[in-house]
């Protein structure tokens, strides 16, 4: 069966001469693994530049039931980034987002709303002229909503400590990573209730917030472990 769909490139690995294995997140078919024959000739329907990480593309795929690897027959961009790859901070955020998506997107079923959120977030990152220092925090918190596991912001005078296991604030302080201390809990509540991208955060606050969110991910998403690209964010004061 030949299908047409929109897709986000999650991974592209060279398999053999001119052959690559791709992991795509498609709008209507979820995560799809494909084999693609890539060439930069003028007649080629799949060029290497189209399949860069997190590119937004339109694809034609030959789907065969009971096959783990499908055949990608055509790919074209439906949006072209204009400055992400020339901006080291934006590129670092993209690499972070890509690693998160590879660890969280597993389903082989369509999720149009999730696809649209990811695509619109990447477009927003490309086009923004504002600071991107909080962008990955914003993305992580919004992504949880599409998985149905967003934290409950019940912070008040009694419930002032965030419990990462329960996903809500409680009266009892728990040691990290099971829970967050009072300042970090208050910060999390603040960004949950306001526009995360607009918050003025210090480097220490950004790091504490990111560590708290990632601790929550580890409790609620099976197989989610440490991120390799986190060190890069720390080096450029984004984490």
C-alpha cells in the first residue's frame, strides 16, 4: 500500500552505499522505520539534504503489513529552516528536542495533534528573534500534555513541595529526584501557570527547573534515561 503523509525526521543512519535507515514520526501513521535509497542526482526523488534531523517533510512510503522496515519512495520538504543551523543555541535546542523525541515517541499509530505541536514548535524556534533560553523547558512541559501525564499544578500554602512520582504538590518534602525542594517547587508551579518562554530565569533556575522536569520524565516515561546532549546545554548556559 502506497501512502502519502507528513513526517518529522527523527533519525537517519547510513546502512549501505546510498542506502539509509530512517526513523520518521508521521502525522497519520505514527513512528515508521523506512529504508531509503539516497542520491543527490537531479532525477533522485530522495536527497540527503532532505533527511537531516528534525526536517519537516512530505513523504511517500510503500507500506507492507508485517514488515518492520518500510520503503520510502519519495521525500520533499514542506518547511525549510532558515536560521536554526546557523545559530548554535537554536541548534543545541534542536538536538536536545531530537533526543527527547527519540526516547518518547514509540507508537505506530497516528497522533495528528502531537505531530502539529512538534512541527509548529520547530517552526516557532526557527522564526523567533527572541531568546531561546527557556524553549526546551517550554517544549518538555507542553509535550507532557499530549502524553496525558502533565503535572497537576495544585501548589498552595499547604501543598508546596512537588512530588515527582505523584505528579502533584504535597505537604511533605521529598529528597531529589523523588521530589523537589520548596524554591524549585515554587518555580515549577510558576512556569506551569504562566508562559514559560516569557519567564526571566537565572542560569541556576533554568538548570534546577530542567533537572526537575527530567526527573519527572524518568518516573513517568518507561525507558527514559539521561540525555547525552544535556552537557552541551550546560556549556552554553541553557541548562
